[in-house]
């Protein structure tokens, strides 16, 4: 009987901690680095940040993947500014790599096109309905 009570308390405590962590949703920071550029962004233990509403409405949340994408766009935008000052094939390759891996709608991934349309292509604003 004593073992049943102790195991029930342990299970209840574990479930309580899980729900508490789900409610709090702790965050941690990660960094994207390339050459002397670094972008710091936030990730969440349970994979999303609730913008408004309750934590179970996924349509009102930003996922860790979205935050990672935003950090990549910020890195590419910063590299574009540096590329304009001093053109470099390493920066150009990284800009094109980010564009190819993270942008679905763009067809022309030439460095000239990406630099020309950088404000539109590497936009870091979330559009949520």
C-alpha cells in the first residue's frame, strides 16, 4: 500500500512538472555564425512561442522553425549589405545557399538578383492572419 502511494505521488508530481513546463515554455538562445557575423535567436523547449490566445492555439504561435528561418533571413540581409561594400565569392555563395534552402517562391538565385531584391527576399517580418 505504501509503495502504491509513493508511486502515485511520483507520477502526479511528474505530470504536474510537465504541465508547468508546458505552461511556462522555457526558452534558450542559439546563434548562427558565418565568418565574423553572428545572429542570435530564441528557441522554445516545446517548439513554439505563443503570440496571443492560449498555448494550444497553434495558429497564433511562431514555431522554432519559423524563428530559425527568420535568423537565416537576417544573416543573409546582413551579408548582402557587406557584399555591396566589398564583393566576395564566399559571401555570395552563402547568400545564394540561404536563398535556395529557405525561399520557395524565388526562381532566379543569381547574386545580382538577390542583392537587388534583398529587402523583399530576405524580409524578417512574420505575417500571421
